[in-house]
C-alpha cells in the first residue's frame, strides 16, 4: 500500500451475526482517503447486491433496519463511490425471523444480547444500555472506562473528538465524539 491509497475495511457485520428482521443494527467500517461510500447487502452469498445507502465515508457507521428477507448467506459490501476500493464481510451473517430464534424445547424466545447507544455521533453526553458489563476504548485500544450491566448516562464533554469503541459481551460498536 502506498501513501494516499484508498482503504475500506468492513468491521460489522463480519460473519456469524444473527440479525432479527425489523431491528436496527450498525454497519461499521473504517476507511482512509475515501469521501463517500455505497453500502449494499446480498442474501445469496454475493451473487446479487441490493443498495442500502450512499453516505459520507468518514462517519464509519450506518444504522440499518434489517429487511424482511430470510437468509443465512448474507454479506455487506462497502464501496468507494469515486473509485474501485471496496470490502465485504469476511463470512456470512444471517437475517432471521423471530421464529428462527425460538427455542424448540421450551417455545420461549431466546434473549437478544444487543446494547443501545444514543446519540451517535455524540457531543457532551452519551447514553448506553448494556445487557452485560462492558467497556469503552479509544480507537488505539486505551481503556477509557469500564461499565456495569444496566443504563448509563455519561458526561463526555471533556473527551477528545474522535472514534471510540464500546464492547459488551461479544458485541462491539463504534461511537463518534464530535464537538
């Protein structure tokens, strides 16, 4: 790679996720020297692609409402709108219906272990709801703070502008601090 070469890397979904129809999930990517991206998804292992959105690349995050399309061979692709650089999920993720995540023995729904963040991007305050303990890290991996399970309202007015990572259980989300 040469200085100035465009780079795109899909972080989430990157394989193994099971996303419930009608829920909202973050598509997360990293990019360098890219102005705008096209986000697409495939439900047939990449044979056909369906447009999701065209957005500024620097945001690195797009909240996607999961469509009513069952498949266990889904991929996300993020492509530079003004070039040929792109990246896809490394493996398949699944789009499932509530019936797909029902326990066969008990007939009860299996709990979804997702967490919520608002607003994102944020400036002086961040609200999180975590189903398990977690932590916030800088993009370089430095621990910013540990978080217990539950709801949190965090004063972020003294945080530096930039990208942070929230991890709780097996889930990771990217958040953006703006001034």
